[in-house]
């Protein structure tokens, strides 16, 4: 809502600049989006008097005009507007002027004819297209005949006013009007406001004999009409047009303009019907019947149903109540009798109707938020009065009323101690009473208890907390002290799960992976990939796009999307991890369960290639090293094993392992299947995905001290040739089982399956370390143990010791 | 020539030879030739037996002196030469210290995570718990118990991803207010919590909108919590995140679940409060919404609003990060361009 600074000043004796007023409003009532002075940025734009118009010799639409701009000699200006005519007062942008969008106007030639400036349309000096009167929409604007050539145009057009654009929150419907804003400003500045008192001259016959209105109080708690005859449609006077276009409304004619003006002033939407188009003398407020149709003012056609409130005559709907009037009964050329409607419609119906018919109008916005239910008749009277003054209308005697349920004002009890206890202030009873009184409340005190009667127009105030807000904001939030909560002490501590999640992130970052946060909503295809367990998908009912329509059931695909994004931007080395939730759903249950997962994905090289570090493309074992180190950091209690899995559809069948802790599968790792990688448009990528919740829930080892032996260790190396099918795990398990009491560790130090070994075989070499913690080991004992192991390797695994 | 003179001559000649020696091999030869068993000093000493008993010890002492002196000179020369060899070797080993260091594997936390951790740590220090709630919520908690009944006009303010009529992607972290209020045992102490997490809105992604972003909810409920406590708490938060120079101001606003409701602005980073394009010439930037918990919210969660009350606030880490670092496109946070992720490496 754009509110005029000048209009405010007509009612309130304010001595502040527009920018300061806007700041005050923002600090005390509602947000201000902008303060605009329409003439800002414009230069040398004056009134011109067209002395003559001649056709351009080389053009069929240009005219050569001599224009008096208040100087000794007229200017010659070439103008292409179809509506240019001799004797018009027009808007002239002089040579050297600036018009809208910072465009500079210079002397020029148009088809060989010199032109000193430009005759302007309103749009060219910054008026939005939708406020320009229709008559001038496609041509230049014609100024009032009494405008003086050479004067700047701004004051004639209301462009030196400042317009404060309020962003009114849903609770403050009262601020969608001049009067509502004035009430608030009166409290903010502690200044009196003098409101107008409408005086209707009822010169016509009794309305009751000409019109009857019927309404259901549930649909329209208030419904009333006045009737004005013999109106003379005409353009509104300049001052009224200025009020309207500065507020963002297009001036149409005096009758329609009056209804818009009253809405801006009082916040009460009105509708003007052409009474002579009514079928019969009765007007009904009712729900629509199935099959009924209505063409609204904007020429939109609407199918109605029983959720819609309509205004109807004897035959059919004539308006969508509170939203928009019908085209058939609209004010149009030839209208002489006007029925003015002022009403309060039930807000919920209006909100839904506006949504259903996609008609969010200024009227519907105000009815949704609630209008001043104590001011309906006043607004109606003010409109009738203006129709006499501006359209020579003959107001018929009386108002027809269908319903008149003005609500009782809210009465709220509040105590001074409560006010100060909640706000943390030490306000006196006088201060509080004064604030509430300036807001228009009646305050009765009984000891420290205040009984506050709230004006009906403030339909947002019902409970003591609402009054606290009023007191706090008018008192000023800057004056509120700043303290910290006191009272009983509490401990602030992360839970074990939260600590583990933080440790997880730190561990993986330490291992070289960057934290990613990807979208949890993805495509149905991606949601279903890399599944750790069977699950139904969870879909959005109304997604914005198929890219983000289904909740993920894996974290990896998000990371693959990230890698694709990097790859498309020529970033080839990417190492990412993500900690987040996956959403598993059981059939027949609407709500999925949310599980914490952790996943990683690496493509290219983990370490950046450098002058002293040759490129080492990421491989299975590098990622396995990361997973091993991470699980070691988490100290899961139990053997971690890696078991080849050839059956995960999105993974490389020969390069994928399930990750088991104590035999329990907690995740998998390996290379993404090349076909899937291709689908994502990425290169070879290695990934892991772990059920973080499972890791959180597992028992953990505590750190403990183990004595470091003083006695020397002895090592023996063994190299062997085995069949390809024999795994490292089998060999290590056998060595550990048969290694004897002093075997401390087995370490693989070489794997070879190149040309020097027979086909179907591979060569493995291990270092075995022996140590006695309590004595020096005898070489013989080691040799004995070692030979035993060698024999076992030969016997059990068919190894050929080399 | 007396023995003494001979010795003196030997001494001088010896010192000269030592000085002349060019490498360790030379030094060794000089040592053997001077002090060896067949060397001149031994020979001279052998001639001592011809001396009288009276002279013998004097000459003997002198000879020892000379031998010690030559030995010391040899040692010194050896050390000099050894140092020279070492220095030459080290000089040979010189490297270009300006070549870059070998890369190490190092990952970075996401900038949003860094801000969330910072907020968590601040409030943990003030005795708050950190709680996390479901991202797929019930309409009941996301809206109804937050004082937004089914037909509330403010529901239009947030477009919601519904899954079914009653199940939705949470549009805010506020449902955690209702969830914790329902379960908190006030006999055990006040409720002080923050709840960070992901929220979702039915928006088209563009530089300033994202269908997924983050929020941190804060809630304090006890018997004597004031709006001044809210103001003080938000000040601490702003100082922690942005620095002590930043002021906080409150403005009236509207949220269905708080009354009074406020919006908090902080001093503009870009201009320090003078007014610029970023802050639309106000000198202030809106950073969060807050207020005193609405009595209806307490009542619906089974907490007596006549006894208990307090404040709630909701902050947006995405917005903070955008403001703090001048990030001009919110989508950067969710596309994970490594060149973006690697920009926020400062620790502590
Ligand atoms: Zn600024």
C-alpha cells in the first residue's frame, strides 16, 4: 500500500521529513518497502502550449509543432503522438532534460526537421503503465487548460509528493488505509488527528421504495446500500486523479474513482453498481448455485459453486462478493443511477474465493484481513457525499440495510506487574495508560489492574499479549533494556549422538573430503538408486519440478550430482562427503522414517597433482583407506570386514564391497558402475555410503593405555605364490590363527600379478612381526613358529613359498 | 744445535706444514710424519739419553709441550677442514625454499555448517540444549500447534510441499517448539533449546530463493523470562556471529506463534550503518524473526501460559552466510562447486 505523505499532512501536523516518517513507521508499525518521490531524477520538464500543428512533409504520422514553453520564442518539436492537437497544454521535455529511466533529451532532427525537445506521455516521465488514464494510454498526456506554459509539471501532476510503500503484515489490516495509518501515527507522535465528518445531502426519494437488500449474516455480517440518481459520469478532478495514481490506481471516471478513493481513505472496499441494470429491485447476498456463471469487470469468466458468496439480483449473480463486481452491472457510459454497496464479508470465504478464481484484488485483500466494522456506514456516507459533489448525484433518502452485526469491542484485563514482568521494563501506570489511550483504547484502572476497551477497527487485539505488543512498540523497542535470562541453571551439552556426528565430520575432513550439502528432494530415479534396504518412495503431492519431487533414500546420488556440476565446469578432482538424512517409507504408512547417513564420493585425484606429486587417480584402496580410518576414529567395537558384493546394480560388480561390523552390514563402498557414471556424465568415481545411525548405536571402544614392550621385536618376511581366488583376508586369517603366541602383526608389503608369475596365480609378500612383551625372544622360537606358518600356507592354501 | 733448538725448529716447521695441509689426507700425513714412531720428535727424544740427568726432565717437558701443541694444531686443522667439507656439501644441498609445499589431503566443513556450529557452541555455553526434529512433519506441529489453524491467512505466506493432506516437508524449524513444549518436564528446570535443521519451501530456485535452506530455532521458557532477555540474547548472538561492533535493533513484525513479534536488524556490514545499496540506505539489515511465545502455543502444548512464558527466535544460516561473505547466489550452498566450498577455510 502506497500512502501519500502530503495526504497524511492534511490531517496530522507533522514536522518530519518523508524519509524520517518512513523510518518511524518501520520502527513502530509495519515494514516500509520504499519511499518514492515521483519527480526524483527528472529535470527540465515543463508545461507547453501547442500553438500550431503541421504534418511532417516526409512522414505520415509525425507532426511539427510550435510549442510555447514560457520563453520568448516557441520551440519547434516534432511529435508522433496520434492525439496531439493545437491549443493543448502538454508535457514538454526541454533540450537538456532528463525523463524516466535517466534518459537525456537533446536537440535532434527527425526526418530532416529540427526538433528541440519532446512532448511526453505520462509513461515517459515515469508513470507506471497501469495508472495512466485509458484516454492517454497510447498518446501524449493533455494537461489541465489552466496550466501555465514554462512551469515545471511536477506539482500539476502530484509528482512532488512522497509515497511511502507499506508492507502490511497480515495482522494489521487496519494499516491498509489512510485513516488506519493516521490512527497509528497519532499514537506514535502523540499528536491529535482531525478526521472528516461526512455530511450527506439526501435530496432524493426514500430508498426503501426502490431497493431491498437481503443477506445471510454468516456470509455478510454487515450489508448495506445507498442509491444515487442522476449522476453525471466524467473524469475526476485533478486532485482526485493524483491521489489515485500516486496510490497505484488508474483514474477511470468520477463514480468508480470515488469508490477507490474511499477504500484508500477508510480501508472500506465499496462497489458501485449500475442500478438500472438490476433485474428487479432486490439484491441478495447468497452462495452461488452450481452451474451459475459470472463475467467479472476484468472480463474474466468464472464458474461458480456453493463455496462462493455472490451478490445477485432476482435472476443471476451480479458480483463475486468482496472480490470483484460483474461486468453486466458495471458503471459504464450511460450509467445514471448508482447503487453503492458497503459491506463486511466473512473473511475465510473471501480468501478462498480469491484463491480459487485467482483474483487477488485490493478489496479481497482488505476483507481477508478484516475491515473497520465500526466504520461501514461512515465510508458509505462519505462516498455518497462525494457523488453529490463530484458527479452532481441525487442521493436517495436513507440506507437499506440487510445485516448490521457490528462486533462488540474487545475488553481486556491486564495488570501493571504483568506488563513489566513480560517486557522487562519499569513502566508507570500513567505511561501505559497514555500509550493505550493514544491508540484509541479506553482504559479504566482499578489499583494496578487496567481494563482496556479496544476500538473495533483494531481487530488484531484480543488478549493481553496483543496489548503488550502495542505498549512495547509505541514505547519503543530501542528503550527496552537488554538482559539475559536468569533463573534456574541448565547444562548445555551435546548428546553422544550429536558428538559423534561432529566427530564424523571432523574425521572425514581430516581425511581430505569436503563437506557437501545437497538437495534432499530429487528425481524418482535417483531417489531409488544405491538402496541400502528396500523402501517405498515418498513423493511430494505438488512438486515444483520433477528434479525435486521425491525424497532421497541414499546420499550418494546427491554427491554424484555435485560431481557432475563440478565436472561440467572443468573441475575434475572432487572429493566430497555429506552427512544427512535418508527417508525410508513402509508401504501403507504416509510418513517416512528419517535416518542419519554418511556418504563420500571421490573422482579424479584425492590429492592435487603437484610438481613433486604425480597424479594418482583415486582407486578402491584409497577410498577403503578413508573408510577404515574413519571407522577407527569412531572406535566401533567389533571386527570391520569388507566382503565383495557383485550384485549392487549401481556399482561395479568386481570393485564393490559391503562393509560389515561384527557381521552386521552398515554400508558399502566401491566404484560406481560405469553405466551409471555415464548417466550422471561423470568420470570414474568411487563412493561409500554408511548408515550413520547404526554407527551411533553401536558399542564403542574406550581409549586405553597398553605398555610399550622394552624387548626387541623380530621380523620375518614371507613371499608366496597363490591362486588368484585366494584372498588376502584368507591368508592373513590363517597366519594370525597359526602364527603362535608371539606373533604381533602381519603386514602385506607386496602384491604382484604381472608377467613374472604364472597365469591364474599371484604373488603376495608379508612381514610377520614377533615380540614377547615380557622377555627377549629367542631366534629359534621365532624360526620354529615361522616355519609352522609356512607349512600351513602350503598345506591349507596351496601356497608356493618363494 | 741443541736439542731444544732442534725441537723449536721442528715445532715451527710442523706448524707451517699443518697450515699448508689442504685436506684430511694431508693432515694425516703431516701427523704421521711429525708425531709418528719414526718421526723427528721421537728421534729427538731418543737423543735425550745423551743429556745429563739435570737437563733431561726440562727438555722432556719442553718436548711434550711441543708435541701437545702440534697435536692440538693438527686437531684444529682437521676440524677446519672437516667443516669446510661439510659446508661445501651443505652448500651443494641448497634448495629453492620458495617452491610450493607438497599438498596434503584436507577437507573443509561447509560454510553453513560452520555457522550452525558457531551458533550451537554459543548457546551450549549459555546452557541451551541442541535438539533436532523431523524434516517430514505433521501439519499439526508445523502449523496448527504454531497457532496457524487450517484457514489462517498467514499460511499463504509460506508455500508448502505437502506429501499428503496431513504430512508435509517442514517449512520452518518452529514445530520443534511445539514438540519440546509437549515433552519438557518443567519441574526439572527451564526449557532452553536451539534446534538447527533443514527446511523446505515451495519456491523456484533462483539467486535469492531456494526450495531447501536452513534454520535455527531458539526457545526459552521459564517463569520469569522477559522481552528484554530476548533483546539481550539476540545481541549476544549478533556479536558472536558478526562482531562486537554490530548493533541490534528490533522492529514490530507478525508471526502467528509469537506475540509481541519482532524482526531484528543488525548494522549493515557493507557500510557500517551509513547507508548503502545493500541495506537500501537504511544502515540496517534484517537478519531474524523473534518474539514472546504466543499463549495459544503454550496452551496447545499443555503448558500453562499464566505460569510459564518466554521467547523464541528463528535465524537463517543461509542468509547469515550470504550477508557475512557477500554470497550473491543462495544456490551456491547446494550445488557444491569445490571452488566455492574451498573458500571458507579459516578455523577458530
Ligand atoms: Zn549498508
